[in-house]
């Protein structure tokens, strides 16, 4: 774990190393994924069956081994404890309400030259959602991916999820029922992403693939971008907490560990203007790690990638936050508004002392699928727009063509494209 002081003469270089820290897949993973994609593209279901047995210990022989039925998802939902069912329903309702407001409006107007123009938004026909299995089997992620797709109007929503030794997470199945998933296949890993992109004998291909996964899944999405659309290449989780000394250090320690417990490669960063408070947070982290069920993972993340930065004044934190472009940014200060206005690069911002990042992971409403690896400089979180595309349209009458056509002719000749010019000239009076 690194401790950086803004007053240190070497602070700029030390901070630059933090910004440039790469915690994502290596060349070996890329080569392995390339081989997997090729096998699935060439051999379809046979390759899926082999990889499923090799990586998940699950044999794909009968039809029931391949697909999880809607009836089983409904049964999982009905068998949930009422409190858990209510929690999933609350989360789904809030996610659905937030994303309905993201649906873009079509445009249709006539400009000053008499040209009718605009754009219409349409959903993709089919979307694929990758849902991790094992330690990272999160029903919240299924809701965050599936609900925006359904709100966008996607007719066919396909989930792939590994079922280790045939076991499925009942919470994930219940979430699939709530979200209205159309198909759910028992395949995982890079091979599942390949099946969604290329299609196999059983699984029809989709247009867009979203959802979190391990390094192999992320690399598969990266390599298949262009064959299909993707949400983003997700890397290890990140949190940046900007906190003053008036916070409860135990709260801030828990916030930092909430992301560290995801993965040994996750990163948690604290920026504060008080050395004593920083030391208190570090002590609280040590105490919490001793009793945390996920302590081994969280400790590895904190020791390898955790950072505590002490600045002269919290106003200086915004510039550092913009360089870090973190996935999650907490503003644990009395008045977060000035910092909010200054922070330009962040996946999602959580404002105030009683707004922990974890509330956004489950029930707040905005999507928790966010850009990592400093990609918040140019990317946004998942939204209904990831499942939609815009088509523009143009309509000219004779008068409008007379007004703007000659300029098109001139530009076409200038570019050495006479057929372009002629197609307009023939229509001019």
C-alpha cells in the first residue's frame, strides 16, 4: 500500500505511476482467447461442450444441460425468502425507472433551406448478456444489464452463465425472471462470448454483448468488437474516496474495502487533507480485514494496489481525480457541490457522507456497469443507448435541392468524384 504526500518533491512522479498502473490481462490471456474464439467459430457446439467440461466441470449432453428454462427461473424467484425477493424487486423497479428516462427522442424537422431531416432511434434485435458464475455471480449485475436492454425495446435477450459442476445461483435465476430474460444458456468464459458473437448450432448470434467477467471474458469482448457491439472492456474495480477529517474513519475504511473485496487486482484510493485521519482510516482497514469474510482478497488488493494521498487542501483533489478517472468517486465532504463541478472524469460520483458507493451497486437506480482503467476519460456507464442505434433521414423537395445542391456539386468535383456530382446535377433545374 502506498502513502503519498502532495508536499513530497517526488509526488508528481509517484502519482504518475499510480495513474499508469495497468491491472488488466496480459499477452498470454490474449493468445488463449484467440484460440478459444477460433475453435467456437469453426466447431460451434462441439467446442462449447469441450470447453464447458474442461473449465466448469459441466457436461453439455442433454437439452437440460444446455439451457435454464424460464420455469426454473420462476421457481427460483418464488422460493426466495420474502425479504430477498422484495430487495430484488425494489432494485429492479428503481433501475427500470431511472433507465426509462434515458430513452432518446426522435427528431423530425424542416430547416431554413426547406430540408426535412432528423433521426430515429431503434433497439437492436438481439442482445447477449454475460453473467459470471462462482465468486462473481451477482444478481445485481444481471438486473443492471438486462433491464436497460428491455427498456430499450430489445426483443431477444440472451444470457450466458457458467454453471460450475451444474450448479446455478438461485438469486441470479430469480433476477433473470424479474428482468424478463428470454434465453439462459449454461456456458461461460470466452467461449460463451464467442457463441453469442458468431452463433452456434444451438445459440443464435446477437448484435450487442454486455456484462462483466474475468480477464478472458473481457479479452474476448475486446477481440470481438466489430463482429458485435460491446458495452466496454471492463477491468478490475476501482474506488476513489475524497474525504475530510470530519468523517468516521470506520465508514471510509469500509468504503475502500467494498471494492477491494471484488478482486486482488481492484484498486482503492483515499485522498484526504489530514494526515491523522489518513492514519485512522488505515488502522480501521486493518481491523476490518481481520474479520472480513472476503479478507484474503481485500487484503491482497489493498496491499498491492491501495493508495493513500494527503493533500494540502481538498480543492487540490479534483485535479488528481481527473487524472485518475476512476470508476467510482465518493465525495465524503460537508459540501460536495464544488468538487462535483470540478471533476470531469469519473464513472459515477457519490455525493455526501451518507452516500456510499455500495448503494449504487444495488438500489440507487443509475447503472453500476462503469468504465474502469482510466477509461472514464472518454467512456460512460451502461445505458439504454448501448442497446439502441440512431438512423438519420433526409428529405428534399426541388426548391431545397436548388438551394444546397450546387454546393454539393462543387465539393464532389473538388474531391474528384464526378459521379457524385452528376447524381445531383441531373436533378437540378
